[in-house]
C-alpha cells in the first residue's frame, strides 16, 4: 500500500468486523526519538491467543469470503522494512490492541496519507460506533471524538461537514507543529 492511511483503514475495518462499538486510533509522531507509532484499539471479540502469531500470515484469515488476508501481513512487512515492528495484544472477549512502529526518517516509510478521508470512509454508515482519533507530534495534540456528532455522521451532508472539520483541525495541528 502506498500510504499508511490505507493500512489504518484496514485495521479500523478489522475492528468493526470483530464487533467493536468502541474504536480508538492514536497516531504518535515522536521526532526526538525518531519513532512513528500507530495504535488501533477496540472492544471487539478479540483474537484467540493461539491465533495471535498466525494472523500476520497472508494465508490466515477469519473471514469466510476468502481464504487469505493480506492486511496485517503487509503492514508487518512495511513496519519491519522501516525499522519498526507490529505488536498485537488481544484475547477472546477482551478486544484487540495493535501497535505498529516505524523509524520516522527511514527512506522507505510511506507517507501518512489522507487521514481525514480515511476516518470518513470508516465512519460512513456506522451509527452507534464510538470513535476517537488522537494525533500527537512531540508535545502537541489533535483530538476528534464522534460522541455528540451522531446526527452528522448519519447523513452525507453531515459527513462532509465532519470531514471539513477534521481537515481544518488537522491543518491547524500541522501548522502549529511546523512552527
């Protein structure tokens, strides 16, 4: 995948398909320690302990619609190829927490991509989902939470308004971080 946002969308989709009604996306850029960390955490069904090491194999999936799953496998390869790693903490009935790290200055690190559009695609048609997005760069932080925005998320016009708010907030966040 050419952008990390596509990997993020895959992780968010996995959370929803696992029955989660609470999903958190946390992106941490720590330039002082040369580390980019992406965390997706949910309260879904979780992954059985005996499957945790297997889910990053391209030939393992819990879906019945196809016999392989490339998302986690490709993400792990991207992370490891950029001096990082992928860690999965999960258990049945406990939800799942996936932490992916990358070396910020690695030449092969894909761009983050359009996070606002990624979030909007994920939220479309997902009423009843509590979603939190936090993005930090060193000591600065941007946060977005769906709580209280249900009426907007359930309509196309509302989604466009939420997307505009996200884009504006992220643009301001980026501007403040680049001072």
